[in-house]
């Protein structure tokens, strides 16, 4: 009883705007932590504003807010961060450990939300849905001849939580699935008829390439100009993972020259994206980072963040590569 009473006295700051707007998550958090402050103003918190919002709180729930040395060093009272979502690229784990902060994080809680968006993107681009829609809105009525997802070769770059969740859905469409990952999942690959290949082979052979790796020093710029040039002219590139994985400038050039058939991105190196020419291309589909924004996924992420407020372990920076491997 004493532990429960002590916990309920802790002040919790909820930085996430979507968590703050969700009545069910608010109620569940308040039942456990009555002294909670929500981001009811709906502002994007960063730098000094983020420090001011978190000051005086022992625990916090964060989403896309950047928690670096400059922020964490100014928050001596903050003890625990519950992560809303799976991305860790905005949290400096070394600074967390230096300042004795604990991190509650669960990987893969939004995987089905992301995998269903990937399927939607793949079908939409293969059937020219964005281009056809734009034409109808402009008064043009003509049929676009597309192709099936069924039977296509799909290359999954990163076979973590989302990649593994995507494979059975692709199997149901009769797709040939290729995978590239820094780890070997031979048992999973064998059960689901997945072929493990090099990244270069995957890019050359896939009709659809979908990215599911975290953003870190190893993956930033993963699809460089040279690697993008390996893709088939009829291929579709999908990125629902993280901005910064793809050379967006080179991608625009290849889409313009029809050297890649189409691309669909939910994430960008700079958000919102600042390249109107790329966004205006008829063979490009952009969405505003909605991969995890299904109601079911938001509840799962929110509940994981609430549970994360009670963790007792301080993250170890040496384990960071393994942690981010399970991130996406």
C-alpha cells in the first residue's frame, strides 16, 4: 500500500499530444497517477519549452520529443520516461545513463498498424490510386491500368517486429518474400518461405521494397543514390520506418525520370517535408507519419508507456544496438 501511495504522489508530465487527447488513456493514467500534467495546448515541445514543461515532474511520457544531453541535464527531478511509440532515435541513452534516468520502452507495440499501412501503400501505388484520384479531382476521367500485389517479389529491409508481422500478410497474397537484416532469423524464414539476401540483391530483385529499420549511425542514408539506382524501373519503394534512411533528392530524380515507378513515404528526413516538387509527383504518395496512428495501436502504445513509468532499470548505452534492433 505504501508503494502504491508513493507512486500515486509522483507528478507525471505527458508531452505527447495524441496521448493527451485520448480520453481512455488519460483516465487510465490518472487512475494510477492522479498528479498528471497533459499537453492540452497541443504544442510541439522542444528545447527550452520541453524543459519548462517537464520541470517539477518525476516521470514523463514522451513521443517524438528530443531528449538529449542539453535537455536531460536540466531536469534533476525527472527519474523515469515512459516511451509512447517505438522509435528511440530521439532519446540519448548515454545522457539518460549519465543523469540516472530510467527508460520504459516496449518494441513492436504498433506493428500491425504499420504493416496494414504498408499493404495499403503497395496496392495503392501498384493500381495508380493517387494519380487517378488527382485526375478525377481535376476533371479528367480515364482508366489507369495497374497490376496485382499478388505474386510480386517484396523485399523487406529489416525483419524485426514490423517485418515479421508483414511476412504472413504477404504470404496470403502469394508474394515471394526477400529479407535483409543484420541478424539471421533462419527458423522464421524457413517457416514462412522467406529468402535471406544481401541488400543489393534485394534491391535488384524486388518489385516492392519496404523499409523497416530504425534510424541510427548504421542506417542513415541506407538507400543512397547508388543503391537506389539498383532498383527495377517498375519497382515501388515504401518507407514507413524513419526519415533519413533514403536520399530523398535522388529519389525525386529517379521518380521524375521513371527509373523507379513509384514511392510512398509516411516519414521524411524533415517533417513536415519541405520539397513541394517531390510531394507533387503523381507517382509519389505522402502521409504525415501516421504509421502508428490506428486507434488500436495508440491504445497499445499508451498502455505500454504507462507501464513504462514503473521500470527500475537504467538503460545501458552498450546495449543500444540490440535495443534499436528490436525497435521497428
